[in-house]
């Protein structure tokens, strides 16, 4: 692989790592500083997100051509939980299918920042961007 392609792949994976790290720190800020207790679906999304910050960083130094194969399943699973959470938040999921029956509800008003920005939409943006960056890096590695 040429040095130019290696640089492009490195930067794409680095950007994915930045998003994963910023999302991890933001998630911890919400729960530890703002005292917003995460719901069940938020925990599932965190289970997918937190390892991405480590996997992507380890895959950068030195650049591991297989890092996409390791990271993509976590990002796709996190996106799946996020889409379910958004559908639940906006009322597309019936009451009987809600996993948050005890504790913090998954569609609570505490899930909205600044009065208009639902936290699950932030998760959607993060997982979508990570997946997009990883998929953009994949063809560059294979050729």
C-alpha cells in the first residue's frame, strides 16, 4: 500500500477515534457531572461505544489494517440500539416492547438537552459518522 493511501486510512481512522473518544467523554460527562442517570438502552449504546475508543486508538499505532474489521461490528450494533432508542423516544415502539420498565425511562424528558436536542440523536450522529469513516477507509486498505 502506498504511503499516500496509508496516510488517508490513518486520518479516517483517527477521525473515527476522535468521534468515539468525544462521545465517550460526553457520555461520562452527562452521567458523572450532570448526574443524568443512563437508561437501559443508553447502557447498551455505551457498551458498544466505549470499546471503540480503545480499539480505534490501538489500531492507529502502528496502523493495523484489520482495525476496521474489529471496530465495525461495535459501531453497527451501537447504531442498531440507537435506532431502536430513537423509535422508542418518538413513540414508534409500543409500550409492551420498552426495555426500560424499571428505573430511568428511555423516553424521559431528561433525555433532551437545551429543550430540543434528544441525547439519542447525538448517539445516532456519532455512530453514523464512525461507520461512515470506517467504510470510507475500508476500500483504501484492500487495494
